[in-house]
C-alpha cells in the first residue's frame, strides 16, 4: 500500500464528510487563500475567523487535478516539486497531487530567507515550485537565479508576472486519478534538516516510510472516525504532517488553525469539537498563563470532548506537563521523540498510559527499535549515557546527494541520532544532552554557525560563539558570547541594532561579552561555555516530535 491509497479510500468511503477545515483568525484574513471557484465563508461576527472546509471527495479530486496538471506539463516520475506555503486548505491536496503524479514532494520551511530558498531548491534538484503570497518579496529577489526551476506556480490572487495561477489551471484539469503506477519503494518526499554547519541537508524518504508514519501515529493515539485533530504547527514540518497522518488513516476531520492565541485555540476546540490537540511548548505555556491571569475564562468554552494533548518539536519541561494536568486532569498526555531522518515523531514514544514517567521520552514506538550505544556501537547498560540509535521502516533512504553524511548516520540499518541518552531500569529512555549543537527554540532549529558567521561581520567583533540556554517558555534561547577586538568598546545596544538585519527568530536573546575559548585544534569549546553560562541550570531535557 502507498500513502495515496488512504486518500482514495477515504474519498470512496467517506466522500461527503469533512476532511479539512481552515480557520483564519481576523488578523490573518488578508492572507487567506482560496480555490479559484470557491468563496470564503465569512462568519457573522466581525471578530470571528474565516472558515473554509473541504470534503474527502473534493480533497482527492483537487489532488488529482494538480497531479494531472503536472503530468500535462511533461513531468516524469521522480521529478522534484517544492511547496512553499503557509498552512492553508490548499497545502495537503497539493502535497498529495505531487505524490499522485509520481513526483517527489519537497516541503520548504516558510521561515527560509531568499538565499536559503535558492540553496534548498538547488540541493533537491527542484524543477517546479509552488508558493503563496507571503513569499513574493523573497522570490522576487531570486527568481532570475534559479534557472533549473522551470515552472513557478502561484497560489493566491494577482501573482507576480513570472508565475502561473496554480488554482485556476487545476480547475481545467481532470479530477480522475492519473494513470501512474507507484510502489512503496518509490521516492516520495524530501524534507530538510541541518546540523550546526548551517544550511540544511536534504532527507529522502520513500512511500513505505510515509505509510509507516501513518501506522505509527494511529497506533500511538488511537484516532477513530469521530476524532477531530487540531493542527497548528506548520505542515512543512514532519511533526505536524505525520501527526495528521493519523487522521488520514482513520478518515477523520482535521482543523488547520492559522493562529496561536490561547482564545483562538480554545475557540477552535469548542466550535469544531476537537478531540486531539498537538501543541508546542510556548503555546501550552501561554494558554496556561492566560488561564492563570484571568485573560481566558474556561467556563466560556466547551472542552469536554478534548481527550488528548500532546507536545513536541522541542524540549518539554516536566513541570509544564504537571501544571497542565492540574488544569486539565481529564486529558491524556503524550510526547513523541523523532527526527526528520526518522520521518518525524514516534520512533520513541512515551504513551498515554505512562504519564507517571513524565521526563522520559519513552520506549521504542510502534514498528521501531531503539538502543543506546557507546562510541564503538556497543549497547550500554542501564543508567549509562550513550548515543540513541533507532531502526524501522521510517528511517530515511539517504541524505540526497550526500553519501558521506549518509554514511556517518546510517550503519547496518540503524540511524545514529546524535542525541545522548540513558535508559532506566524499566526500559524508558531519557535524553541527557545533544551531540549536535542545534538550538531548538520554540520548535524551530537555530543553527549557531549561521548566527556566528553573521555576527563576525561586525567590525568590532574578534570572535563569537552561540550556544543554547534553557528557557521555560521556548525550551531554549540562543545566547551569543562575543569577544571584542582589543582596544574596542561595544555595547549590547550596538549588537542588537546590528542583528536587526537577521530574521527575528534567529537573533540572539542573550548577549555576553567574554573571551571565546578554543581548543588546540581551533574548535570552540562550547561545553565549557554551557557550563559557565547555564550556571548549573541545565537538566535532562526531552527532544520530541
């Protein structure tokens, strides 16, 4: 079975039932996209969100139309098609349309700068790019620098002159399934990841891995026909999409909420009767804070049907979960550990029945194996720290066009995660530290080398190191240790002003003026910096899907 079979089955069995709902809060209205023959449905209340809905039958038809558009343009099996879109009703039908055409779908991070977009398009050999209105200025800057991208489709109204209207064109294409034969070993998707070296690596997965993600998710969270999943995180992320795969497998409704305010989340749960909500740590914390300080009155919302809250994509403080369960004692709680290289969350899984083990990332997930090994690859005994490695059908095929990096992490079918962990006497795995230096802040990866390279351009800076510091809301924040050139003086205000040229989410939240220590080979001694600036505040953390 391949991933598109589930969509076709749902269209056949549950065709007229709701598959996807998009809610766009008031301040997001101007960004709302629409199928060209659809109109937005405006709520009576002026401060209510726009609501759009699509059935399983229409979902499948839209995917077929886009697939047939691609095939009519001469695309062949294996051609790479990238999606650069904010969450919207069009996102998943376009994703499945790429797969139905036998092409390889390449979801892209909506935070990417123009240079990062250009780099990733080239790295993945993308020939077709679909993008939305939020990215026009970034695409304007590079559209003449990406000659290998031979088609640029626009999703929205009044697109740039160098694009074609994607939604209008699909309206003239057949809604029948295209005659493309696919197998589970065919390439399906490329996701991007990166270590501390900066620009992302391209992670190649086949259809078998996507199906495995469906089975893993549904096994862990038991999605049934009556469940409704509230999806807030970005769909380009393996975490959001692979959690939604549980809805795909069960044929149940999902709601895409374009906003993260606590009242919007609770209103969506109430009005759409959501039963499962996946949150990032900052959103869960903001919601609890809003309840505590009276900005949100729970009595105004209908939440009885909400059965499961799970958190992921960054370190999860156990104290947050204990606080959550005091406010929502009827909720089941879960967390999943995963990487894009393991098709997202679920290769290690806490399990709703194991809330007494909050603090652990859990045990091997459905269809997965996991163990902790030393530098020689030998399994360590319980309590000892080693590297977490995992094996299962969701492990990537390779880092695309990067055999050296692939060989470093794939050994005899095992994926070496680069995360240091230990296992307790009951078999539960706890992450202790990361071998990699990536800073995970609010669910987003920050790459220290990129920030360091940017800061080194400031004329008063001699050297700089960027590390992650624990933060109760974001999980981690980026901190820059800056060594000033001899004879110069510098203030934090100067650095803050210089950093305004960077995207806001990449800017260091803390600045320290100090000497940057390096070892005899010239490498920055970041463990020493963490020990100094964390001041003993580092504790065992979880990195979750």
